[in-house]
C-alpha cells in the first residue's frame, strides 16, 4: 500500500468529502475506485474534452488572422 498526495482547493475537497459521505464512502475509497476504473479502462474512465471557446474560431478572429497573414511579406 502507498500514499498519494494531491493539492486541491479547500472548497473542492469539502464538497468532494460531502458527496463521498452521502454515498457512504470515504475519500480514500473514492480515489481507489477512480484508480481501479482508470486501470480497467486503460485511460480516464470518463470523457475529457476542452471547452468550446467561441472566441477562438469566431468569424471576426479568423478575418483578422487572414488579413494579418496576407500583410506578411516573405
């Protein structure tokens, strides 16, 4: 058996403990369940996606980018 240490925000820790307690488990049991699921799935046991940021590929940003590129002399 080994120990894992992680830094998380106090509010997140408290909410996580509250959720675990409401399910009748402790934090250690929840983390062990996550580790076992990760091993079983050979990856994260849930989908991880970047949030969609409407500002990155907005039409105005793309127009600005194209105009900027066209002004570069090679």
